[in-house]
């Protein structure tokens, strides 16, 4: 799920794999492994990707289909992000 989502988000925002690799401080090949599912990013990289795309880490790893927490609901009613 993670591999599919980071590839989808990258294509939606028209980034090159090289740009994402530089943003994360990894080689292009390492980033390609993330998108192919042969390797997984570190927690630090996962958070950096979520921040860059404006989504939750739960969305990236497939725990939810909601890309971000809805800001209109009061904090007490919000699901944890």
C-alpha cells in the first residue's frame, strides 16, 4: 500500500523520483525501491513524505483512506492522526 501511495502522490504532484530522493537525502535507487515495495522508508522519511504531500502517515501506510484529518471537527471528535 505504501509503495502505491507514494508513487500516486508523486505523479499527482509531478515530482521526479530524483527530486524526492534529494528531499529525503537518499539515492535515487533507494527511492525507487520505496516505490517498488522492495524497501521501506525510515520513520523520518515517512514523516517527511507525509509533510511534503500534506497527508497523514496513516494514509501513506494504508491505515486510512482519508488523506488528512478533517479540520472542521472539534479536537475531541477527531480520529487520531
